[in-house]
């Protein structure tokens, strides 16, 4: 071979190497074995989007992922409003009346409550801490509620208080993840994502899953608690704001009008459609849907997120003030959203961590202040839904990620400057209302000092199973194929809390 031929061969090899740099795995699968590789990949990806675990389930349409779909069986609830108090409220000052604990106030904690147990901050021998609130029975049902929640005590006949919730997580982030995704680790879809995946949304101009935050911070687990995990990203929660623009970048940039924005989106989605035809990746269809939803939201979201159009007496009822990023504003917005057909509205209110390191974190000062911020609004939500005929079809859920200890927190054997309680995974309270829930009831109970569950043990999976049940889903069969096996929100656990159902 001559030198010229060798040079030509070398140049040909170099050209082929450059070509291979742009040769993707999808191209390889498509071109190899007459395209059977791409066919197998498309089948695999398609199975991830189409299997909901029951032959009678509606067919999932990747091109219209938010289209309304029927559940497995007739539902009691059409939508969910989930009020999460991030930081974990003290059940011993709100719903779980323990007169025996009051008798132990100031005494050394018995060793039996400490041996073999893990706490976030308690070290040494803490003192027992009696209830700081005064309790009374309210309503025809006689449910016990503390004077920290004077407004809520007037609606106890419409709610069911679950006093026996427990978890295996005593740090905020993993406990919040467990409560909202069914796993203490990152990567699982949130309950709102599961719901919108299963049911779609009734209003195609609004997201199916909306998130509102208050208290000055996001929850400790961050935005993962409203993420879509391995579900298509179109099902993740859309975070809105109750002050300023409801969604960032919702307005057209300077020099861009609505017609030009629509033309831009159409051009982008035409490219996306070509990509989908080539790769058969359902996530491309999610991207198309998100562009189209963003365009629709420019008109619909500012309208529905405006509380100025609510009558003055309604704003006063909630304690809402236009222009402020408050819990009260968010609760009023939640009612407006479900009224407009949004499937799942998730409210996170930060600041419920009561360790006693400061007045704001004390169970006799800070907790009272937090209760004042939510009591009127959450009570108004139940009354307002009821007067509009929406309570029967809207399930309202309230709670934190774990409870608080019956002993006062100490660190390095020293008491905190204010009265506080440490994280407690073994017992806490939640409540539900509407959506087929039996009002004026309690479920489960703790021991005489509120330390452990005495009856009716309830896990996060049971809360999730009950929510799905009210929406018409069998939580054991509502699955999604991922990495070769079916996943479900409740993992391998969970039971419906039938005793609280109407």
C-alpha cells in the first residue's frame, strides 16, 4: 500500500470516529437489527406509561396525559386539599388530651421511655412536660380539642381525628418524604402526582396538581415532596404563589405578544413531535403537554389565583389579605382551585418545629402563634366548602410528618430555655373531613401519656391508602411499571381506615 493510500485510509478512519461521536444509543438501537432494538425500547417505554395495574383501568393516553379518566370504582371524592404543617405540630397541645401527663409534669422521665429509643436531640434524663393547653369537649360528638384552636372546635362534628398515626422516621426530610411519597428516600412520585396520573384533571386550562407554600420556607424535604419521581414529569406539582405573579415567568417577555408566543410554542412542539416519532419516548409528549399547558395558564392562572374577586365577607371569613403570601390566602386559593376543577391542591405551611430553643419554638408561645395563623382559615375552608356543596366531594387532610414527645427536650442533659418537645415518631394526630369521611369521630388512641399507640395503629401508608380509596382506587392494584417491576404509592403496606368512612 502506497503512502497516499495509507493517508487516505487514516483520514477515512478519523472521519468515521467523528461521526460516531454523534451516534447516540437511540440511533444505535434504531439502526441495528433492522430497527428491532428501537422497537424493543419503544415497547418498554410504552409499558411504563400504560400499565395502571387493572385490566378495567382506562387506557392511558400519552398524547393527552391530563385528560380526565375514570377510577377503578365509584369515588366519594373528586378532589383533595392536603394541608401539611411542616415541622410537626404537637398533638399533646392540640387533639390528644392526656390528664395523666399533667400529673407527671416536672418529674424525671422514667428510664423505660428512654432505653433503646432514638431521639433527635434528647440526651440524658429529661423532665416530663404536661399539656400546656386547656382541653374541652366540643360539638354533639364531644371531641376533645384544646383552646389553641377555638375556631376549629366549632366544626368537630364535620371532621374525623386520627389519634394513632405512627412513623419510623424522626427527622423532618425523610419523614415528609415518607408521608407524601411512600418512601423516606428520594425518587418516588408524590401522592399528588399519583392522583393526577390516575385521574387527570377536569380543567384542561389548569394543572392537575397545584402546590402552595407559606411560613417563609419550603418543607425540609424540598420540592421532592411534590415531584413526579419516575412518573412522567407532566404530573409533578406546579408551585404557585399567593403574592406577585402566581407563576414565575408567566407573562410574555418584552416585545413578545401572545400570538408570537403561540407561534413559538407551535414551532417547538412541531420539533418535539418529530422527535417523538423517531424515538417513541413518552417524556417528549409530556414536554409537549407542558408547553401547551403553560400557554393556557397565562390566561387561566391569573384569574383563578386572584382573591380580590372574592366577596369581602369571604375574605374576612378566611382572614385572607390580598397581596400577602399567607396561609389564609393559600387556603382560600385552594378552595378556588378545586372549584375550578383542579384535582389535587397541596399546601405546605412551614414553622411547626417546637424544640423550645426560642420563644417562637416553644409549645406555650410559638405553637399558639402558629395555631392563630391557621385556625381561622382551615375552619373557614370546611364551612365554605360545605355552604357551596363541595365538601361532600372534596377530601381535606390535615397533619404533620410526626409528633412530639411527652417529655421536655434537653440537649447534653440541659433543659432548653423555653418549653419544647422533641421529634416523636411513635404517635401523632391527623384529621380528615369531607369526601366520604364520617364527621364527629375519632380513630385510635395512645397510652395515658401519649407516648405510644394503644389501639388503631395507623401508618403513613394507611393515610395514603384511604385517600386513594376515597378517589376510587384500590391502592394495591394502582401501579406503575418502572425498572422491571410494578410500583405503587403504598409500597407493600397500607390498609384503608374503614372506621372513619361514612
